C-alpha cells in the first residue's frame, strides 16, 4: 500500500494543471479529457498544436539529448546481437515537465477510484492512494546483469545480450491496455502513450572547492503506471523538460557526473515465453561515463513495478 500525501495547493492550481495536461495531450495528437477540456482554448490553440504535432511527425520524433545518449549507448552495446539497431526509445511521449502532473493524471478528473490489472487507485483526503496488486520489497534473487562490460559479481546472475535485447524490445512495445492513461479512462476515446520523467539526483554534494554534481536519469512508464512516476517525483523532484538546453546535463559539465540512467517500467514481461525470471535487469557498460539502462519487470507471484512507501 502506498500513500501520496497531497501537497498544499489551491484548486486554481489543479485546474491550471488540468488545462495544461489537455493542451499537451492535444499537441501529441491524443484524446483530451472530455469532462475537463476547455474547448474554447483548444479551438484557439488548435492550429498551433496541429503545427507542433505535424513538425514532430516530420522530424521522426527526435529524441531529447538525454534519450539520444541512452539510444547511442544501446546501439553500440547491442550492435553484435542487433545489427539493424537496438530497439528505439519512444519519442512521442507525454513529458512530465511540471511537478504535480503525474498525480493529477493518475485518476480521472471526475472519479475517485480506478482499478486496473496492476493496481487500484483511490482519491483520499491526503492525496491519492495506489494499492498494487502485489508487492515485493527486495530484488534479492531476481537481480540479473547483462553480460559484456565489467565482470558480473558472483552473487548475481549473468544474462546474455541477446536475451536483454529481446526483453528491451518487449518492454518498449507494451499491450494497448497498459498504455491507457488513467486521466482519460472514463471515456470512449482514451489516450494511449508512454509517460516520461527527467530526474537529476544528487551524487556528490558540494564541498569547499568542488560544486555539487548530479547524474541524469530518464524514466519511461506506460501511461497506466503514471502513478509510479508521481512516487519517484515526490522523492527526487522534477528536473523539467529534457528538450530544453538548460536541462541538458551535457551542457552543464561542472555539475554533471557524466552518468545517464534509464528506467523502463514493464510489468507485462511475465507473460513473455522463455523469459529469464528477472524483475530487474541492469547493464554494466564498459566505461563509466556511458549510459546505464534498467528494465523494470515483475513476476506473476511478486510485485508490480509500482514503488512502495510506508
């Protein structure tokens, strides 16, 4: 059971977030919330939003700098098992570029609870409560490391690159129901997409001589699990839009450790045949400065990828 305490905020601020969510959904070519959409505002902004969406399509949904670094690492790391290129990270995602968006989107605006195969969400006085179908607080016995790069510790299980490539492909192609956004769940036309979040967790605190240094981490979640990103954001904060230059870690070398992480939530992996029994797979790159990629998965009798707090 996980409880998200609700931040003190005015109703006007939540209404502002709802308007912003609907604008972003429209810009992505996705259905908006029929119960909260400001039709007048969407009609005025319609030509601009369609122009933005069309340009993204023509550009092939270019990846942000952080995602481009992760993709370049995947292409190089899996070149020997995926000669045609590694699975591509999604570019047309809903970016959580403002704090609080994930919490608002974790339930329909006109409902106080929502049930999915993976969790049951409730609106409560303190905020939003998400109760996963099952839970597991440790990765002991289910933590696998992909071969290639640093040696695999004796207490971990090595996984061939080819197996990881297959798992990564499956993780990035979830079933349609897993991509359904809770924000539009109570209507016929539902938004289906990935939701992403940029984090800059502190790694090296500032000293009298050296400045503080952070790494960058990108989270990818099927929209039905947007509540997971709300949980992560409540701990590590929100680092904004990864497409903006001021949020590009590579342009801030004095405050960046040189590490890029990637976490992909994929609770549908247990349904894949001939799979390793891993709940979490981490690649250990041959050099410390390139990306580290993680794939979150589950097992039938254990946890979903939903995080948990007391």
